């Protein structure tokens, strides 16, 4: 734990709310420590490399150019660029009704932002969110005003480049959609350099969706082979609001994307989908917790994984129906495709129902590629490896086709096809 808690002068403004959260984050992390095999929420994802004492906090901004990053995004967007977890460039020209600024600046300038910060962030039960809060420095505040519908997605790009080994960085974002607003938010985590680069990315998103607002949230995590990536999304949805989340995980030694959604008022809804692809000895974890706290709320989840080598896929999905959440619907389905004898999948679905007149279901299935389909395709002149890839692409496309934006879904399909050998 000593390698994760470092006394670094971050040159932050003297702000009481900032001191409060940093102190609270440190106390909460020290009380919990790094999860162990006995930590129920981490029982399948053993954080073996997250307890190292040799991590180096990212405080220096490498030299990059904005064009080097934005050329990776093949559609028009509002780009926000980070390098090794440090904000390099934010949007210089924003449409009316959109505000994006460094989170620290927003906390310093705006009382409403201070009041929203950490409302639902239970740092006492999320150790890495507590650590992220202790290092509260890097991140952005995104505000979309009432009834504003953005024409382009907001895209946060974090590029991990060649630099000090064992780099450790924290990004904390606060996203607010006011009444009737509509927006798309994309997170893209990628790397360059040695495929075995070792670093630790620790991400927190606090998301507030007000009445009748809608956020489509897409994420692509493609970190280096030996990297670690831990992320927590805390989402609050009010009456008639809608949250659509999707995460594709491809890289990392340990990759964990955790999403907690609070459906707080009538007719609030959420869709939390994911796909993961891995080989080697990686562990990719998708954890969700959806709380139906009001009547006539609705949630859906579809998660699909493709696992080869000695890798492990983890899905933990919880649906909680509160006593007052009558006429609620909650659906959850996880499917996994195992490509080798050494591949492993661990699934833990949970339903907690404390109300009558609800419709809830969950399911899980795993299997191998259909040999009959492979034989049929080979009999039509398709090479076996190509046939395997076509079946894998079709398998994953069930969840990709649910995305709301065609340009983004095509981009994600192209990323899945990159480095196909990892699942071949």
C-alpha cells in the first residue's frame, strides 16, 4: 500500500471542499486497503499487482501534439485529451449550453459543483475510488444545460505513452446533464510503446442525469498487456431520465469496469451493456449494481465475452428492487465464448427483490465455437481461422448492434478487429 499512497505536492488551490475530500479519501483507503482474496466484491478478480510498492505517481506532462490523438477518432467530436492521466487539452470552442473545464477549476469557482461532488460516491466501500479521491487533481467537469442536445459526442482520450515504468495516475470526472439535455460521452483509453508496459490507471466518473435527460456513455479500454485499469462509474438518474452505458475491454493485466446506477425516480431507465476480449493470463472484470429505488423504473444488461489462453472473465451483476419500486422491470444476461481449455469464466448474478408486481430475470451461459458451423464454412471454401473470426465477430455483434450511434458502433467494430490474434 505504501506504493499507492504517496505524499506528492500537487500544487492545488487552498479549497476547503478539496481538503475535505482528499482527507476523507485517504482515511477511507487506509481503513480498507487494497482488496484481498477475502474481499467479497473482488473474490474473482485477485488484485495481485495492485498492491505493489513501486508505482510512480504521474505528475509530468509528456510532449505530444493534439493531432496525434484526435486522428485516432474517425468521427466529428468534442475532444478532451489526457496523456498519462494528465489533462493536455480541453475543448477550446464549445457550443452554447456545453461547459467543460478542469474539475479543480469547477470546484474552485462553482458552489453547485461543490455540492454535487461525491453525493453518491461511497468511498468507504470502494477502496480505489477512495484512493482516486485522495489524489483529486486530474479530471474534467462536463455540464450540459437544460434542453440542449449536442450534435457531436464528447470524447475523452487518455493515451498512455512510453515513459517511467510503473506509472500510476488518477482521473476523476463529474458529468451533469440538466433537465431534458441529451449528450454522448466516449472514453478511449489506449497506449503506445512496448506491449508489456506496466502502469496503473484509476478512473472515477460521477454522472448526474436529471429529469427527462439522456446520456449515451461509451468506453473502450485497450491498455497495455501488463497494465492495470480500475474504473468506477456512479450514475444517478431522475424521473424520465435515461442512461445507456457500454464498455469494450480488450487490454490490461487486470481490467475492472464497475458501474453503479441509482434509478431514483419514476420512469428512470438504464441499459448497461459490455463486451470483453482477452487472451494470455489477463483478468477482465465487468461489475454492475443497479438499484431500482422508484416505481416503473427499467433496466437492461447484456454482457458478452470471448476468452482464450489462460485468461479469466468475470461478471458480477446485481439488481436491487426497493420496496416502493413496484411495476419495475430488470433484465440481465451474460454470455461467454471459451476458446481454450485454460480459459475461465466466473459469473455472479444477484437479484434482490423487495417489491411485488415486478418483472425481473437473469441468465448466464458459456460454451465453445460450434464445430458444425466451422465445418460448414470450411466446406464453402473459407479458411478455418477466418471462419473462427467470422463467428466471433457475429457473436459480439449482438451487443455492438445495440449501440445508439452508428458511427461509434462502426468504430468499435474496427477496434475489435485490430490485433485479432489475441482471440484467434
